[in-house]
C-alpha cells in the first residue's frame, strides 16, 4: 500500500465517523494546548522577572543578608544604621552601600480623600540607594543624609503612585498619609517602562528615610544591606569585606551573613521558574496521556466494529502490514489533528493569559514542534496495540461476521 492510498483510506474512515473523530481529538487538543500555553507563559514570566531584577541594579550590584540557610532572619540586632557607612570607609572595594527596612504592604492615601487607600511597598533607606538601584528623579529630589539624621517626615514616590494619588496635580510639597503618618512629597521618580509595575496588579513603591520608616513601621530591623562594588574585579572582594566587617561588629550575637550578586539572583530565579514550568507542564502532559488512552479505546472499538472489513481486506490479499498501517495511520491522524487544534488554542491561550498579566508570551517554535511531535508519538504508542490486534485477526475468523 503506497502512502497516497493510505492517506485516502484514513481520510475516508475519519469522515465516516466524524463525531467520534472530533470527540477523540478533543482530549489530545486539550493536552497540547495546555503544554504550549504553560511553557509560553512560564518563559514569558521568567523573562519579565529577570528583566525586573536587571533593572534594579548593575552588574556591580550585591546585597548582604542573614544566612537564611541556617534559619537566621533579620532582627533589630542583625544590622545597625552605622554599618553601611562604616563598610564604605573600611573597604575600598565598596563604592556605595545602603540599608533597607522594608514594609512590603503599607497603606498610602492623601488627606481628606474618600478614595480607598493604595497598597505600596515602603523602602526605608538612605541616599545611596538611588545610585545602587539606578533610580532617576523626575521632579524634586531624592532622600538626603540630613533627612536620615533628622528623622524627616518626607517621602519620594514613584511616577505611577503620583498619577494614582494626584492625577494632574503637582505632587511636590503635598502631604500623603503613610500608615496614618503625614509625610511631605519631596520627589517623584522617573517613570520606567515595566511589564509588572505598569499592570493593574503592580505594587507601587515609596522611599522614606530609614529612621522615619522604622518609626512608622514600629520595626527597628534592617532587612538587608545592598551596595555596588568599585569595579567588576573587586565585586567578590566587596562582598568578602562586607561579610567580615559585619561578623566582626556583631560577633557577640553569633550572626552569619551571606552576599549575593545580581548574576546569582538571576540564576536562582531562572531555576525556580524552570522547576515551576516543568511541574505545571507535567500536569498538562498528563491530560495529553489521558487523551492518548482515549485514542486507544476508540481504536479498539473500531477494530471490533470493522472485523468484517478486516476479513474482506485479508481475503482480497491485504497483508498484515497493510492492515496495521491503516489502523496506525488513523490513530496518528487523530492525534495529529488534535495536535494542530491544540497548537492553535494553546497559542491563543498563551497570548490571552499574557495580555491579562501584562507580560509577553515567549512562544518558541521548538515548543510547538515538540508538542506536535509528542502528539504523533502518542498516536503511534497508543495506536500500536489496536493496529496490531487488527492485523493479527485471522481471515477465517473475521469472515464469520459476514
């Protein structure tokens, strides 16, 4: 049997059982669509997160935190307000360093406003953070050393929060309530294009002197220290010096510190997102296997229903190989059709999810080829047994059903 004859026979058999063919391909289509959508959205999300981290600092960036692997957490004794300045003075490898007290979810509102308070991330810090995190001020100024020493009630807000709170009004000099504490806006950051913070789900950020932030949050703990090295060659030395100085200054508390570079953070994010994508993709793959089992069941039913047809073909001289090719071809055609439909819906689903989340789906041609190729493999694997069963029927036994 040549390929053209095989294609014609498969097509005619599928047309003869249209409803069965459609229902069978749905399972395969769901699995393929799930795999493509999950992988595309996962890769797109990973690229956005990595881009966000890259925007936070340069290749010279590093941060110092407690050794979480030992179960240590930041408390009021882990770091002191004097640590950043002291490390800069002692280590020539450290160019800038800032302490951060983080309030991840704080309320911000304007006086006498009936609007619901906005949730923001509060960074209590010092002036060096602007250079470390590459923060550009569009209006006004950033925090100063005097603000920190004077516990000044001032705040710098991002451009998105300025639009949310003041619309078309000038925000500089206006009052905002942060955790019911009145602060004066002294600066507005330049708007930076961001797939995450520009979305409706984005969390706005504000920056206040670390001394004032600790009072507002009633929390003296410094979350971490972050800095930039003098050069790429001195990056490891900057981290080593910072850790040694901190362990020496806080030796009585038996504290342990670890330094992380931007490259290491990107690697950790990539590892985590890859694992999540793999796990969720495996769940979608299970749906594909279930669809394959459905193909096997349908093909076994087809073998039972077409016993007379098989007997006639064998009586007319059809070989075992011809019968096997016919039924295996039908199984592969069903799975390939489901793969094509699933590919279309997978791409549409990936773009829809990415549009809602406001990040780009990364649809790789290799992902599509892998998913469609896997559907063909499913068709061969689950169609092999029914095809073999059909080919093994004896002509005499098959012709009894006439």
